[in-house]
C-alpha cells in the first residue's frame, strides 16, 4: 500500500508541508514520487525512508 505524508514526515523529522512544498516545486522529494488517491491524499512508497537513507549513503561515498 504505502504510507501517508504525515507518517513519512514524522519518520523523516520534517513537517508534512515540507514534503508537499517540495513535491509542488520539484515534482518529487529527493526522487520520491507519491501516488495520488482518488480522495486527493498522497501515498508514498512503503520503502521511502530506506530509499532516502540508501541514496544519501551512496551520494556521500560511504560504503555500507
């Protein structure tokens, strides 16, 4: 299924509006794109936090 904007923001220690603003400006949040439900809510991929963490590790050159 996925996680809500509020849940993702909580996991990333951000305000939900930060995710929405980045999505509005860039069309994504660090490469993550949510699905829009028929009711207008956004659902982010289940592995969104893992994708962001692994992306940051690769970018910084730190090996796992």
